[in-house]
C-alpha cells in the first residue's frame, strides 16, 4: 500500500494532458462483448478499473491486450461464464457486464457492483429495462441472474435519469429484435461515446445525447476502431487545482463544452478561464468570491466535481453552499478537510463552507475516488506536509495523477506505507 505526500504552497504552471474518460472506458470495454471480431479502443486511461475489466474479459474467454493507451479486445471465443464475485466486487461499473452479456448470450450472472461507498447505487432502473426487453431477473445470494428466451424491443421510461441504466439498456437492446425507445434517458457525453462505438460496430442508434434514444436491433455487430473522449472529470479536477494554485496552467486534450458548468462557476468566483478548441487556460486570482453550487445531471454541475470544488471554496471570501442532490453520502471528505483547518459544516445534503482559511497539512485518508481528488487539491493549497492514505481509490480514476501534478510544479510524491501505518489505516 502507498500514500501520497504533498508539500503545499507551490504555484502551478505549465501544461497538463487529460487522459481518456474513465466513465466511458468502463462501459466501452463491456460493449466490445457484443462484437464478433476484435475491437480496438484508443486513448484508454491507465487506471485500475480498466485493468480489472480487462481481467474479467479474459476470465470469460476473450483476449485483452492493453499497452497503457490502446486496447485490442477480441471477444470471438467468449462464453457466458458466471461472474458472481471476486474482481466484479471491486468495480462500481461492473453492472455493464449484465447488459452486454445479456445482449450477446441472452443470459448472465453478475455479482452486485462494488467500488466507492457512496451510499446505495440502486440498479432497479437497469432491471426494469432488462425485464421490459424480455429478460427474467432474479437476485440469488447477492448475484443478479438474467435469462431470456429472446430479447424484443420495448418502450422504456426511466423513472430517474440514470447514466448506468441508459447505457446498460442500450447494450442489451442493440441486438434485440425490433425497436427499443428509451425515454427520460441520461444525456452525458459518455453515453454519446458508447453509442458512437456501438454504431461503428454496426448498431442502429439515434438520439444519444438527447432524452429519447431509439435503437433498432441488428443481427450482428463487428469489430472496429474507436477513440475514447477525454475525461471531463479529470479535466475539471485539474482546472480546480489551477484555480487554487495556478499561475498559468493549460489543460490539454479537453472538450470545453463538457466542462461548461464548472467553467461558469470558476468565472463567477473570479478565476481567469480561457477556452480554445481542445485546451483550457486557467489562472488563479488573489481574491476568490464565494459561490453556491448544486449538483445536477448533465449538463448541470457534476456530482463527481463537488468534492474537489469544496476544497477550492475554503479559499473564497464569504460563505458558499454546496448541495449534492445526487449522492447524499458524498460528504465523507468534509471531516478530513476539517482536520486541515477547513471551516465547513454539513446540514442535510448541503455543505456550508466559510472562508477564506489557510489550510494546514495533516494526515488524511481518501474514502472514495473524488474525495481523494479533493484531498490532493487541499494538500496543494495547504501550508506544510499533507499525507494521504487510501491511494488505491485515487488510482481507480486518475491516471498518473502524481506525475502530472509534479510536471506543473507541485511538490508531490508517492511512498510505500510501513506495516504499522497499514495497520492504522485498516483499523481506522
């Protein structure tokens, strides 16, 4: 086990390059199961979630060759093996295997998803979609069993806007008989990315990126080449770091439209933000203004950036209110920020941040992926040394975070934890 150490206070300047989107990658890899020949995906992030999915693809008879950027996946000899636990438990997005396996084999057994503990991530909308397409769904000993004689297109209205359910129903429906219509579909860029891959494979999908997606089932899908979109959450995280400590930081390989809600909030705080085709320049200013933020489904402010943004708000003059309407359990980073001298109180699903305060370095622990990002940003702003445990959470979603930040002037490095420290973390 490792920890990240940061000596705060250094100005950041230079260019930082964004990797491929984690939230696309975890859906694109399962989507390749639906093809009958090899698929190449370019620009994948080198993160643990991608490597675990690669192992799962190999467990069911596929091949997965990944060089840290590009993956060649051959699904030709796959078999519908049950995947009740093990690696599946480590992944928040393991449920995409359900839609893909069901679409190809008309049956699947997949363990319930793991990953970050953000409170319940119900999959009732996914199950409702699979049942509408003709699958019988049962929960036996903590695994979901899916079986279908055949899949037939259906009209499915999602009760809540869910990225996971939208993608999963798309995966199951592309090889079903007839037309499927998903209403109240999620509109995130990652959904368009998955639809683009499926269309390149031969699927017939219209309306991805709007709230009504129409899918006409096809008999077969074939391999193709696909380039993943850049990670808007990673880009946003570095934009927030630059807003906190940046002299002139260029975020490279980004689609500015995907981070418009964050750009608007940073400008409202007084941060200098300039956008071009695929780059964003961010510079901090001495006096930041307090702002209120409410997370919403895309194109609103992303729940995944709420935690890093809270760290930045400790530097703003006045009182800011951060409301998370999507995951109420997304405030686990607040106690850790308080250890670093932040003045924050939680009321219901809002965090009230009073600033500006000078954060102080401390020993803290990342409880989930984006809490980890929040603590890294706090460490960059803090006086003295910050030590962050729980680095495995950060590695799930950020490729080479330490090297990228060191490359723009941060004093940040990784160290092995001692046996004593590992015990302390386990008991905490």
